C-alpha cells in the first residue's frame, strides 16, 4: 500500500499545477461568463480541468475503475502488469515514438488510461453552459464529486448545496472554498454523507443537477460495490426524494448512462422532456453522454 506522501509525489510528477495557474483559470472562466461566450467554447477545451485537479487530482487517481484497480494499485504492481503483452506493446510504442522520455510515471499514467480508463471530473464549462440556459437560483447536487458543478455555480453567483459520501473530499473542498469563497456571492453548503439518508425537505432548491455513480463502473473512496438490485433501490430512493422536494417549476437534470436512465429514471419520472449531449475534451466520439432533463409542473 503506497503511503500518502508517496501518492502526493506521484501526483506532482504527473500534474504539477501551481496556485497561480488556478487563479488564472478562474479569471479566464470569469471573462467567458461575463462575455456570454460559453456556448462558443470548443467542446474539447480543457479550460477549468487544471483548476479542479489542483484540489482533487489525487482523489481521481484513488477511484477504482471497472477493471477493479485504481492508478495507485496499477503503479504498485507495475512489474506484474509489465509482464502482460498489452502493456508490453504500449511500452514499446512509447519507446519507439520517444514518448515520455525520462517521465516514467507520466508514461504509466498514459498506459493506465488506455488500458483501464480514467475517472474524469464533470467539466466546469459544461455546468456553466447548463446553468446559463436554465438560470437556477439554488442548485442541489446530491453527488457533488470533484467540484465541477460547484465551481460553475460560484462563477455565476448561484447558491449551491452539495452532498457526497466521500468524506476524504472535504480537505479539497475546504481548500477550494478558502481560496475562492470571497470571490463569489454564492452561498455554499456541503455535507459528507450518504445521499440516500438525507432529509431533502429541509432544503429549498429550484434545480437538481448531478452525476450519480454509474453503478459499479467507478468505485470512489469510501464507496462500496452494490448488487444490481441494491443500485436500483438506491437510485429509486435518491431520485424520488430529490424530485419530491424540488420547487414547482424547477429543473431536474441527471447526467447518467442510458441504461440507468431507462431502468431507474423513466419508471419514476417518465420520458425526459429534453436531453443535452455533453461536450467532451477527448476525441472519443463513439460513446456519448447525456444530461436527461425534466421540468416539474408549476
């Protein structure tokens, strides 16, 4: 098991992001918001990605993908994986193309991403575009994850309530709010608990916007694998409770895969009134993600 200090060193070798870079990204996003040009931003733009990784990159690397390992597991057992033909092929490719010369950790991160997939944060720019379209006053996010939807709310001065089971995210959120709370008029409230156990009647919100775990495809810190039936029950409780307390006329928006939409959301809420395709930073156009949207009757 890699120690925390060693993990921090690994993160810095992959992404050494300065606080000045974070401030620059914040200012650049503010300029785009003020100029009303967010919809014109290229879908593959990575604006805001370093901002989130400054606070949450190590947590992304801790996330277990659908192959059952996270990046730190992969690195700790690298000699075993190097014996695999598919890893050998990629190592040879990197050597022949002179990729990541003298940057061994970055090379392994590249290979891990190709073989096992990476856990990505919800893009700030996608959330900004969504908020500007629907103009909420208070957002409820029962799976706040790595902060993309929160930061977008702060940039727009919209109130935000976020919930996440992963208490290990608290240090990153505390640091983020310490750095930028003074730069926004947003009221921000964060809770670290199971979203299934929350009493949503105590909140007043006119938008639910979230991206729940995609069943066992990604297992976050402090998360546990569930059976299919357990996931169905979990989604049913959270979706129903958050919908019931949504203000009349409010927007209910879930970024989830098509299978969960059809199995869990359609039986509860019916066919969505609208769906928006997410803009991505990658070249992968085969797999599309959507935000499924319902408007509650006034």
